[in-house]
């Protein structure tokens, strides 16, 4: 599925994104993350052994929610799947531009990070979802 152009524009800014994954018992786990478009997928970064990473390795289904900074009354909801894991130098090529938009500087290399690409299955703008 192609990433909706309006959603891509919001992801190109620096929105706070809420990621929901599934715990082993089926309970939801939600955290705030950074995200950016990467082709028609959504790139996120995390520690390779974080709870969200472990959840997505076991069950790749996810939900994302975010709002444009300039319009908190236009919620965006995305459901999809974690489809690709990127590590090493290739991951840092994606991580640094994301860190630049959120922090204004490259990400700290002292932290072990992996990029996860999420392929959207459903994208909703506005209050229906």
C-alpha cells in the first residue's frame, strides 16, 4: 500500500508517534516513538532488545497514532506490520536523518539501535477509524 501523501507530510515533520504492539498474552503495549517515511514504509528506531522490538519480532502487527503539530484535531491512525529490520551502517543512514529532525544532531553512537520498517495496511485521517 502506498503511504498517503498527507500522512507522509506529517511524518516528514517531527510528530510524536504512538506505537502499539502486542504483548505475549495479547495485551496492548503503547510507547511514544520517533518515525519517518522511508519509501512507502514507516521507519522507526529502537533498541534491538527493547520490549517493542521483542513484541514485533514475535507478532509483527502494529498500530500507530499521531497528529500534525499544527492541527491536533486531525488524528491519523495507521495499522500495519513490521516487515523489515535494518542493522549496522545501513540503519545509521536512516537513524541520523530522523535524529536530526527531532534533536537537531546525529544520534548517539553509544546506543545500540535497529531500524524497523512498518508497511501500512490501513491509513485513516480524521475521526473515523
